[in-house]
């Protein structure tokens, strides 16, 4: 929501750019888990934030430490 508002775009603007409904944009903004990842990607693209999708797979240092500790039996 903040990214959209910073750009002075309405929900309908994003919906039109992402070829989804305004309701779907609202669900994305509220983090509704029933919305597909593809829709999230389309909304990010509509906001010119498509490169931010790579942050989803960013290095998880804590997760790796926990996994390594489990693998080492600690």
C-alpha cells in the first residue's frame, strides 16, 4: 500500500497495470495468502518493483545456522 501511495497511484491504476481486479490488489496489499505468487509478481511489476522479488530468496543467515546446528547434532 505504501509503495502505491508513494507513487500517487490508486488501487485501480495498479489493477489496470497488473490486469487484475481492484479487490485482488486489496488482497495483495493486506497479504492475503490465497493470492498466487504470480499475482504478487504482477503487482510488483506494476509498481516498478519487479527486482524486489529476488529478496524473497535472499540469504537466510539465521535459517542456515539453525539448519547447520541440527545437521551437526548441536
